[in-house]
């Protein structure tokens, strides 16, 4: 059997763009595509995923969004609110974030400024049982190298 990504577990269900299971789920080597060492999406991968039903959560603080803008079609849930938000009643989540509450099997991508907070968000979501989570570790800093942000 091949090596597992750091934090990966054999038999764990992982998610990659397109919904395919990652190599670690089959016991093969991988570059960290499971929730424990979840993949870091590239700009292009995130751009492609945004054409699907993925929920993109930006965990930066609201003042950062107000001052610098955001990645288009992302919803802002600051890291300090995330655990509570992911456990809300779906109606309350919809009212507060103007977005359908994700189920634990829905695809979710986290981003922040440069990857530190999105990695924490990934760990929080995984600990709550979310199974199809990834991060865009390049974050807002990487996105604006490719295209302008959306104004709030």
C-alpha cells in the first residue's frame, strides 16, 4: 500500500474537483488531498470549481472584505464565527449569511488572505463531520494576481 498524505486515513472519503475520490482514499500516495492534509487548490482549480455548486467561504474579518474586496461569489463567515455558523439551524444560517446552509456532504472551499485561517477553517469543518472540504491556500493575495476582487 502507498503512503498516505499527512493526516490522511485509509478508507477516508476525499473530494477532488469533479467529485472524484482522491488517491489516498484508495490507499495510494497523494499530495495531501484528504481532509486531514487537505489539498490546496490552485487559482485555476478554484475558478473551475466556482462553475459548480461549491460553497466558497472566505473566513477573513469583515473589515478586510470591506477594505480590500472579496473573491467573487464567496460568502464571508469570519473564522471566529465559523464553528457556530456550521452548527446553526439552516433557516438561521440562510438569514444571517444569505446562503443555503451546506450539508456535511456538500462541497465547501475555504479561503482567507494567504492560507493560515483557511487551514484552521478546514480543520474546524472536518472536526464537525464535513467530508468534502478543501482550501484555497493562496487566498485573496493569490486571487488578485489573476483578476480584480469583487467590491462588497
